[in-house]
C-alpha cells in the first residue's frame, strides 16, 4: 500500500483503513449478508456518505487492496528497469499479490468470499478490470510492440496466474510454472510478428 505523505492524505487513509477493518470484523462475526452498510458506518464512527466516498459498494469493503493491486500491476510494466523483459517483471508482481492473499489470517476472508455469490461476482469483475488496466499499460509501452490482442491475452493469463497460484498447494511453484507458459506464449508472439 502506498504511504500517504501529507496530513490530509494520512487522515483519509486512516479513515479508509478503519472502515475496512470494521467491516471485516463485523462480517467475520456475523456473516457478510447479515451486516448492512449503515451498521459498518455506525461502528466505524463515520457517516454513510463518508463510507461511500472511500468504497463504492459493500463488496468493495472486502477488497480494500484492490486499487493497490491494480497500481502494482501497472507499475510492473511502466516502472520496470530499462531493457528488463516484461514477463519477469509481471511474475514478481503476481508473486507479491499471491503472497499477500495467502498470508496467515487471510483464510477466513477467502472462505467468506467463496461463500458469497455477490463477493465472487465482484471479484470476477475486479479481475477483468485488472486485466484490462494491465493490458492498456502493456499496449502503451513502445518497447513491447505486440498486437492489442496479444497484450490483452498476456494480461489475462497473468491475472489467471494469480487466481490459480493463490489456490494451489504450493502457490510459488504454481505461479512459476504458469509464467513459464506465459513467457513461451509471449516469445512465440514476438517470433510470429
């Protein structure tokens, strides 16, 4: 997560974090479907409008780091070292995302997501959005001259590597295995271009 620098930004970040922590605690105690937005706002000691200024929906409360993941994926492309190949940079970022989502204490949240159709649907749409942002960053990089279709496919493969890796018995090995296939696909596209 990016550390805010100014007082105002730190205060906003602290409020956002307090709201998300409160929501997760309430969801864990009583179940996702049993807790309403007003209850979360009241318990976090904020107005409902304040809650919605930080989170677009109830589902977004569960995915507090969504924006960080999206930015990290984009930075993996735009801030990689000069001449660094794309695929190793993406692999590092996906490994970081998988480590975050398989850390100790995350299992109850994962069970809550898996048990809620609304949360699963939100997560699916979030992954598609991440893939589109990642694809746009790849397409925009002049050093990565591939078709838009190839860029979108590689972005989707990378996001799928996160999903499959997160669920594997050995997440790190799974991500590495998937990225060997992604790298082969990326190289095959460059040879055919």
